[in-house]
């Protein structure tokens, strides 16, 4: 008797045939263009300490759009979500631990 | 009902082994024998690519973190350094790169629909837009080098308004060349892969059932796009 591995819990047993519509891709591109223009426009105005946070916020929105729709994460199995989210979690660890050292040292030049 | 074993797949008519289904007798030429079906193979390969992308996020993340530390230390020099970047060229390149991400996504769409010519055309467009990006980057590099902004012994630039910023600007340029250089290297590797994919797409390798390689190529290309989405404001648009 051949062993039949139990794949009952397997999410993508049949080929994932999900195919987004062409319109969706053009909408995503259009949204990315709008945010690109927004980031340039925001940088032309002096918002003092807010320029960088706004630029980064727009970049995060753009990256999220690319990840969800161009990279198809929105229709991906949970396992993919775990890898994507945990990679940014590790990035957060990298930043938080490093900066919590550097930014709290007395000898910093500000 | 049991799953077909490797033996069944290789000997569809063998005595005592009844092909479990048609898939066993006529399995897809690109189905690797250690996977049950193309769906499982697709899931495994995209997940593997995501692990690679996770590694890439941390690879670039380390450089972004170093950038942050030195920017906090030398804000005035960073601002003066960014002044040497032409934001109009940066904007142009951003549009070109996001455009290439669109054509890449459309190539995946075409591969899923088994549209051979459309997929090939979209991959060619992606390659052209990607090459245009690298070409423009090369032009920018030439201008910076001409201005004496290449770090090291060739750094001849002096900031006349405030000469004390000169070395900070040199440090900014170290980050500029490292970050955009590594990004451009990724683009060049991607362009090389695209040439191979154009050949495969034209040959008709991809279709409804088997498009994972194009999907994975897309993941790589979009990741490189995301890196630029952060590089553009951080290198061109700071005050």
C-alpha cells in the first residue's frame, strides 16, 4: 500500500487559478502614480520636521500597494502572509534595537 | 484512492499499478516529481521566493538603518548632499520603474492566460523600461563624478557656503552610490533574467497551469521597485 501523505490541510492543492483583472493592474499603477506625485509635491513645501515622516508614510503606502496587488499577496495562502509580515517584523527589530542604542548615546551630534 | 507514486508516473501502464487519474498518466512536463501537483509546486516555489525576498529586505534594511544613523548625525550635510540630486530625473526614473512593474504584472497576467505573444511583449517592455532606468542612472553617475562627488581620492568637491559640510556630503555620497549601486546591480541581474524569460515565454513554456517562474520573476522585479520607492524620497527629496 503506497503511503498517501495527508494533504487535507494543504491550502493550494489545485493550481491557484486566481487571476486579477487587467483593469485592477492599471488602477494600481494609477494609484502609485498619484502617490509619486504626492511625495514630490509634499517635498516642495517646507513642513519642517514633518517632511520626512510624510515622505516615508507615502513610501510605505506605495510599498503596501505593490506587495498586496502586484505581488499578489492579497490572494496568497496564509503561509505567504506569515513570511511577508515576519520579514518586516525582523526589519523592525533591526531598526529598533540599533537605533535605541545610537540615538540614546550622549556623544551624538544633533 | 491513493496518490500516484513516482513509479506510477514513470510507468503509467505497468502491471499492478493503476494510474490514479489522468494527471498521473499525462503529467505536466514541468511538474517536478517530488510535488503532488502543479498547485503544490506553485505554492512551494512562490513561498521559497518570498523567503529570498525576506532576506533581501534585511539586506537592504541594514543599509537603510546605517543611512538613518548618519542622517541623524549629519542632517545639514545630508540636506546639502541631496541638493546635488536632480529630483526631476529621479521622478522620471520612478515613473519608468513603476511602469516596468506594471508591464511585469501584465506579463504574469498574460502567462496565466496562456497569451504567448502578449506575455513576451510585456516582458520585452519590462526589459526596455528597466534598461532605460539603468541608463538614466548611469547618466546621473557621470554628472556626479564630473562634479567631483565620487567619494575617495576623486572627491574634489568643496561646499563653498559652508566648507565644514564637505566631508559630511562625501559621506552622503558614499550612501548614495552604495544604495543606488546595489539597487542598479539588482536591476541588471533582473534584466539578465528577463532575457531568459523572454526566450521561454516566446517558446510557449507558460500557460494557465504553469506560470510560477513568471510569477517569481515578478516578485523579484516588484521587490526591486519597492527599494526604489524608498530610495527616491530618501536620496532626492530631503531638505
